[in-house]
C-alpha cells in the first residue's frame, strides 16, 4: 500500500505546486530574459548573443540528454530506471520552448551576419579579429561552405528541434496513455521509436553542436566533438535526474518507491559517463597535440595563451578547473558504494557536475569571441590586443548568468506544468514491478 499512498500524496502536492512553483519559475525566466535584453545596451549585441547561445546550448543539452536516456532505457528494456523515467519524460516538454527561444538568435544572426558566426557573411573582414582577408577568400571556409552556410544552419537547427519534439511527443504519448489502458503495445512502440531515434539523435546533436559552437572557429577540425557533447548531455541529464530524485524524496513522493539500489545504479551510470567523458576529451586533446597541425592546435592555444604576448590568459585556469573538476573529482567522488547511496553526497555531486558541465560549455563558446579592432578603438579591449580571446572574468559573463536564468526558468516552468499531468511513476509499465523491487546486480 505504501506506493499507492505515496502516489496520491504526490498528486496532491503536484496540484498545489502547479500554480506556485511553475509560476515562480516562469517569473524568473521572464525576468532573466528581460535583463539579458537590457544587456545589449551595456555590452553590445554580439556579447549578449553569445551569452544567449551559451544558455541555449546548456539547457538544450540537458533536454537532449534526457531524450537519449529515455531512448536508451527503452532500447535496452531496462527495469531499474522505470520509476525515474517519468521525470525525464516531463523534462522533454521543454523542447518546443527551447526552439522558440532559439528563433530570436537565428533571426538576429541573419540580419546582422557578423553577430556570432562570421561565416554568415562571406565579406566579413577577418583582419578585424586578428586574421587576414575575408571569409569568402578563406580556402578553409570555401571547402566547408557546402555545410557552413546560413541555409544549412537554419535547416539543421530547426529540423533537429522538430525531430526532437516529435520523438518527445511519441514517448510521452505512449507512456502517459499506458497509465490509462495498460496496453503493452505502448512499450513496443516506444522501443521501435527508440531504435530510430537514437540514430537521429546521434546525427542531430552532432550537427547542431558543430553549427552552434564548433563553427564559431570554423578553421578548427575535430572528429570527437559530437561525442564530447553527447557525453556532456548525458552527464548533465543524469545529474539533474539525481537532483529531481532528491527533491521528490524530500517531498515524500519517492519514499516507498526508491530503494538504495536505484541510487546506486544511477550513481554507477554517472560514474561510467564520467570515465567516458574523460576518455573522449583526452583522446581529442592527445590526437591534436600529437599531430601538431596548426588548423587544430590553435583552438587550444586560444584557451591557454594570448597570441599577442604569449602570456597565459584566464582560460588556462578554467581549463585546469575542467581537468580536475570535470574528471578527477567526480571520478573519486563516485568511486565507492557508500558515496552512491548517500543522498546528501549524491545531491552535492549532481550539483557539482551540473556546474562543471556549464563551465565546460562556457569554455567552448566564449574564447571564440575575440578582441576586435572596434573594441581597441573604443577602449573596451580589457587591455588585450586584436585577436586575443575575451577574458573569462568580465561583465559579459553577467549576461551568461541572466540568460541561464531566462532559458532555465522557462524549461523548469515547462517541467512543472507537465508534472501534474501524469502519474508520478509509469504505474502500468510491464517493468514497473521489477523496478519497484529492484535489486542491484
């Protein structure tokens, strides 16, 4: 009787939270968006656009990670994750809002082609940011121009969002409907959609992160970038999943539902993806360092030294934080069994991983914004020279924070609006009995 009591209690709390928590999240989101827009009058449109891109990449990565975990759950016919799958399904409701929030950025980039992605304008003078000639004269861009052009950017971005929204709707429909009719066909259909969706998800997330982030420095070559982003998406989704488990446990919803074995299993998966992220990131760095090709090494040079002086810049220390904070600390922190079943420790580790994934995305996005001749002429060059990356600690990161608030508030609002529309757990899923009585292997 305990699970039934918990579900009823959770439903009652959910109804009350529908008008309180969701409204607060929406208010925070709108406030963050408004403050970010006002930042244009302080730091200029380009820096605010990059801050907006950073926030969208982070929150979209979270939604992608949740979608990938739902599909992995179905394709592997997992039992232990059945009780927590529903929270990921609620999280998928954010995709349509993320697409909507992406529209102003793309529209602004089409109207002002040099705003974020310089290759939107083939006539852009690369000399203004430490290069030479124009984008159209650049042989590397010419070779990549079949892919790197505004038309393909729009097709890939919004085609991917529409695909993610479609898949999310399929999984939510089959899962929520199965609570009503108990038909096993919904499980079979979810598995079939997962087989197709995993392939689509792999290609779409890779293309999107190449367009959104990697192509900001379009000279750069990396065959590992999509895999790096996938690892971060899943690590972030697992971390947020743990935070949701802690929240629902503290409210009483998950008491009588979760066992130490569920905590241990999601902790093991988080540990596994920590190792996977470390492998992918080290492989990329080692291969580029070993080959020593200028079209590849410059990306890391930007994130270590200022080209004008050869002196270390702020991004070098951000890189050190990522090295130890993104791998070594989580690796050691999730290594033992007691750590994985401690709710307080797992809550801390999940919060830390969410933070360090954000830092990793900032590290990938912001150094691509370089000091320009206009910044030097206006005295807003931070004491740097043309072509040096903007510093990490500066006022423009304020807009990154407000943009994260804005986009995050909308995503959390979407989750909380979806939360009371279905049972706390998929009560008629064929695997629910095994999940409720799950014992670790």
